[in-house]
């Protein structure tokens, strides 16, 4: 007499599953499959805990991809002793083309500052931009129409890279701890606010040192100051 032995699975040991548990498990599995298939079609898969994360192609040999959300930063171009203030910042979900975001950024910056932008200096990724016709836009590496004062100002465009670096390291722009699309927008704005506040605090420290030095010089006799120096 022959007997067929079969190894029991956890499903058989636990008993028949309830219909509600089975339907919820099927729904969760189908949603995960849809999420995975959607991101696999768009590019490399992002993190599961943050489905809003996007894969951004940088085109660099040492770092071909970055995972996150694009952020636009607008600063002043003129050299200042206190540093460059950030005038506008915004997270750009959906990985849009850089040139298609310039019109909106210019309009919002003019609304925030109350002044019309005469010239805008951007990097090479803004080819084929959609900026309004009166505005003059100069790209990094451009030769045509670049001379005199414009040539000097275009060389100053690279100064924004230092601002971006400070926002990433000091302002937590490199790693966002807030969740969702709203968290991306809040993190971008607060990074810019923190950068501007650090510039103001740096200026206030210098002003306070000068005030203390002036008060000390006024209340201290000259003979004591000569001995101190």
C-alpha cells in the first residue's frame, strides 16, 4: 500500500482564511504591482516608502542619476559683501524639462520682489526655454550677444552653485525628512528661508562686534587702549 505525503504549507496550518483578509491582501498586492509597473515604465524604481521620488538623469559620468525632486532656485546676480539672497525657490514634481519652467519662475519671482527682471542667466539645461519675449535670457557658454557687462554677469552665474551647495549641506535640501509632495515644497522653501536667515545673522554678528568695539573705545581711557595694543 502506497501513501502520498505532502508538506503542509502555512496556509493549511493556519486554517481557511477569511474572505475579508483575502480581499484586502489581493487589493494590496494589486496596488503594489501597479506602482511597480508604473515606475518601471518611467525609469528605475524609486523607494517604496516614498512613491513621489523620481529618477532624474544628470548626464554625469560619476553620478548619472539622482533620486528626488527637482528644485528651482533664483538668486541675485550682482556681487554683494553679505552674500547672495535667494529670491525664489520651488519644488518641481514630475521631472519637467528645465526650459519649460522658466516662464513660471520668472513671473513668480517678479511677483515676490515687485520688480521686473531685465536679464536672466541660466545653465545649458534651459535650451528652448519658454520665457516671455521682453525678457533676455543668457545661457552658460553662450557666445552670441555676450559682450561687455553681460559677459561679466554671465561669469557670475556660477556663483549660484555655492548657494545650492550650502542649501544642501546646511539647509537639509539634499535629504528631505518631510513626506509627500507638500513635504517637498515645504522643505525647498524652508531651506531657502534658513539660508537667508543665516546671511542676516552673519551680518548682525559683524554689526554687534562693531557696536561693542565702539562702546568699549568710548568708555575706556586712551592710555589703557595704548597698553592693550
